């Protein structure tokens, strides 16, 4: 029976999840019981390393991919300031992520809200993010039995209620 499996959508380059999980555990143990991305990259550099195929080792390609990640972060970080005393409470995103057919791009939020297809796409993206939060909450709930925190169950219950309210609000927006 498998010990590990990949999350849906993970880029695995054909590496078996059990191989990856055991290798990550080996790296964690070798580095004092803590697992860090720099250690994983370092241990995966040799061509014979189990996780080597998962990484992009061509520096020009990897650098370009990193710059694309930085560009996405910049786009998602820009917000529009509206009138008000408190700048933080009076800002909105300038751009929203849109996925139509096979194309993904960012659209000016004020334009997207006027375009039915782009608006629907932005709402679907929000639903996907909420789904990811629910999966993370489920993961925490599964491991909460191992927690030494007396408040773990209470905090998880509050988070569950908050996510349910968010889901209802998103459904209302989508309707």
C-alpha cells in the first residue's frame, strides 16, 4: 500500500509520490528534523537524486519562470486607493485573475466587473481559493487530534463557520 500520494495538480515529472515522500523525510532527518526548500533544492541537485526530475535545472528557463512568478505577485499586489482616512480599509484590487477557455490573464477589476464572462471567471477563482482553504482546514482537522493546544478544536470550529459564511456570500455573488 502507498504511503504517500500527490495533491491534485502537483507537477511531479513522473516521480512516484512514495519516493518523494521518503526522500523528503530523509532530507528532514538529515537537517535536524526541519524541512526547508533550500535544503530540498540542495539535496536534489545531483542528477541521481530522487527529486532531481521535479526541478527545472536550466538556469535560463528557471530564471524566467521565477520572473513570471514575481510578475504575478506584483499584479496581485497592486491595489487602488479610494477616498477615506484609513488607506488600508479603502483599497480594492486593481486586477483580478481571469481564466477563459485555455487563456489565463489579469484584467482591470473595473473592466472585469462589467464583462459577464470575466466576472464569472473571477468568482470561480474565488470559489477555487475557498475550496483550497476548506481543504487546508480539513487537513488541520485531521491532525488536530495530535495537537497539544487545548484551543485547537475551538479555533477550527470558528474557522469552519467563517468559511461556511464566505461560501454563502460567494454563492450570493455568483447568483
